[in-house]
């Protein structure tokens, strides 16, 4: 019952979905793009908590194409470059931006930051700063979904870097072995920090590895959000029936690894070429070609810009967490908090 | 004397070790073309080539395990883990393999490798990129452990680590890479495993290592202004542990504080405090006080991160209370 792996990226999907249905996808991608641009701005303005901000610009087709196929009850984990996926799944950009600023109003009250944004109420089991660290959790979530017959699917999002982590193979094997409602999504932006995918592996047809474990596996072109969504619907739909899958989405990381990385390891020509593979401008061009009025798209873009400007304002206006909040949530709320070092020292030295 | 940064000193130690011994090589993520996530191996690939600065995929267990095998096969690998937090991935290869091989195979072979990494707070890097995990290493028999605090030690301890017959874990501090000091690297270093008394005082002793040595020195300076004179010991290596130097200073002053950035419970400070309490009991006038990181994960929030670990102020305040 294993579907043979495709030989490579699927050909571009002919434009058959009518424009009105595609406009929301464009809007979502624009939201991701603009959000990430504002994250860059937050850093430049010195309002982000640190510089370890990994922008997903160039990966909007992957985030939106898969993110919008998830249903309520589905769960997912993301990686250090996961802002876009979470936003596409319905996150509040203000609380995301506040978290990136390390503020109390952020999703994790300033404890997690850019690399650890999560919202359990949206099924987001967490973003991870350990490459591959979030992958096996979807096997567990898939196991629970199957046992409880909830009909939910659990998806792990990760980058091409994680394709060389052993934990992925242990997880894929178990998901396949137990026929779990699980999907592994590799957002292949070609670069793991300063290492190009072909410098990290000989086996660059990533879906072939998953197929070898018995997963339904495809590679799709991430520039084409419709193609991504079609593939995601196939793979996620099958997973919902107990046939786990894998989807590799080819795209390009437009900027450096993190905010301080100027990508000296790749040529300007390569970057220029890579940035031509732009899922947002492609979707826009297609809509225009189909007769959607430019003013309509401009208005949409402005609305998104206003929304994301508000997210920055919200983050900046939000308060820092109270210092004593750092002792909260080490354990469950009804458990005693760890004794602060200062309190202990005073107690010890107060002895006679 | 030339001014050098901690980062440059490490870079030079690598270059000279690579030049001196053809069996030395570096293996890890982004160590070659990129020059290391924190720039420690920058430029080395130009002189030594990709065979001796081996860029790897993101595969921490295999990076450490490859170094173990290469060491057993006769070479001198320096494996780099980009963050000490990634030790979680490579723990088996370090603790079940590297640390055990000499012993469980009855002394037939050793694993002369260096595992370089960096840890600590200071960059808002969050819970999985800011930890101080030296206690994990110190708790495992068979592993040596180095944590340089100064530019001079960054250079010399790395050179010395590469002469050891057993696996050495070498943990740099991300907050020290830009530290610039005037150093004479030609000055002969203390013997491997020796602590250094960075400041002498009659009233008490602060035992520290890695970045908190600088906080302890700053606290000692402030205290001196208030007429309180403390010794500051920089342990430099936690295994071997130079307890003789600690004992000497504790016996001299009768009061001791141990300082570390890692969490308090079962940490390096706990081990030091226990040993001081056991071995210097007759000389102690007060409990040995631990000034450590809180028993909590590290937050990304700048304020919470700073509040989670001891700075000069807490050390000074505690010393005043202890030595009053």
C-alpha cells in the first residue's frame, strides 16, 4: 500500500482554482511575509529579545499550503524557523511579536521567545531550538489520536537540516510501523545555517528516504502554494485514514540563518536566483493575470501592513515579565516554586 | 604585550595545534567554511583545508562518535558541538562511549579527543541555547573538564587539552568570546589541572570558574573598597580538580563561597561546597555558601535571563553578609 515516491518536484499545478478562493491564500502568505519583515524591524529597533531570529521569508508557500489544511483538533510541532507556519494556523501576530520581544503578553510570557512560540489551544505542541527535537512528539500525539479515535492528524514541521538527524528516522519508522495519523513536513529551504543541502547529504531526493520506511511521500514546489496545498491535502488526508506520510517542500531561504548572518557562504547570484522563487509575488502575479484588480491587492497588502504594524506596537508597549515570574511554571501551578538563590542565602546566613 | 580576544586565542590555539600535529583535525557543524557559529575556527580552512576542518551535517551523535572512533584509531580529533545544550543529543557517545572505553576494555585503549563547545547565558538565546551543563560532564567518571575564564587560559588550556590521553570536554562561555585582554602567550602556563588564585585576601575565599570568575573579581574589587579582602580562585579545570589550592585558601580564611552560573541543585557548586565542608571542616567558621544560577530553565526575556544567574552584585552582597 505504499505509494511509489515521485521522482522529483511535481510540475506546476495549472491554475484551475478560481481567484476568489485563492485570495485568502495570498492574504495568508502576505501576512507571513509582512510579519517576518516586522520581526526584522523589531530587531533593528533593539526591541527583540536577542538576535536569534530565523525568518521564514521565502517559505510562505509551505507555511500556508500546509498550515491551512489543518483542522481543529490536529496538532503540530515546528522548528526554529516556524513563525509562518504558526501564523498560517491562526496565531495572533501581536502575541507572537510580544513573545519575540520577550514580553509578558507573549504566548509564553517571555520565557520561550522566537524559537519556542507555542499555543496549545491551536494544537501547537511547540517550536523547537534543537534540530529535530520536535519530531518524535507527533508520533506520540498520533498514537493518542489513533487510540482515542479522534480523527486528528499530527504534523511535524522541520527544515532540511533535520533530515540528517537520527531521531527523524526513528520517528518515521515508528509512525509507519504503527500506521499512525502522522505527517512529516520538511521545509527544504536548501540551507542549514551555512551548509547547502548537497553539502549535507548525497541523497537529496528527500522523499525517497521516507518512502523507504513505508510512508506516502512526495516532494512539491513551494513556490506554488496551490501545488503545496494539493499535495498537503493528499498526504494529510491519507494520514487521517491511518496512512502516515511525508512531504518535502522545495523553497529558498531568502535571508541569512539568523539576523546577524549575512550569508557570506553563498553568492549574490545564487541569492538573486533564489529570491526569484517567491511564492508571494507569484501568487500576486497570477491573481493579477486573472483579472483581480491591482487596487484590491494593494488594499489587502495595506490592511496586512496595518495589522502587523499594530503587532509591533503591541510588543513594544507590552511590559517585561515580573522578575519573580521566572520561578513560575518550572512545575505545575499547585506545586511549590523553587526557592530563589537570594532567599536561600539569607536564610542560611541568618542562622546563629 | 599584544591584545587578544578569547575568540582569537582559541583560534590561534587551533591553528598552532593543527600546524604542530598532522593528526589533529576539527570536526563539527559549520566549523570549516563558516568558521564556527561563534567564529572560533574562522579562516582555518584556508590554511588547513577541508580534510582537517570537517564540516558535518547536523548529526551531533555521529559528530561525537566519529571523534571517538578517530581517537581510538590514532588521531587527535577536536569535535565541536555548537551549543553545550546539544550535549543532550550526543550524550550517549560522550558518556557511554568516550568516557567508558578505557575502563570497560580493561585499559587497552584510550580516547584522546577534545569535545569543544560553549554554554552559558547572555544572548537571549532561550531555554535550549543558554544552559550551563558542566555538572553533567563532571558527574561522569572518565571525562576531563576544562572551563577557561581568561584569554590566556583559552589558549593554553586548549593546547594542554590536546595533550591529554583521555577525553576532555572543553566548555567556552558565549559571553566571553569578545573579552579582550593583554596577554603574553609565551609565558609558561600553570601545569594541567592547577587552579589559579586570581586575587589574594585574608577575609574569605570565592571559588569560581568560567565567566563568573570575572563577576567574582569585580565583587572582590568592590569589597576591597569597603575594607573586605577576599581571595578569588579560578579553578580552570573541574576535572582534574585542584582541591589543594581551594583547601589552602579556605584554611587561611575560614570562610568560603562557591560561585557558578549553572543551577544550584546537584551542581558544581554543590560538589565544591560538600568537599570544602568535609575536608576543611575544622577551619570553617561559617557554612559554605553557594552563589549559583536559579533552579529554573533560562528565559528568552532579557530581564528574566539576567535575573536567573548570579552577577557581581549578588556575589558582593552575599560576601558582605557572610564576612560581616
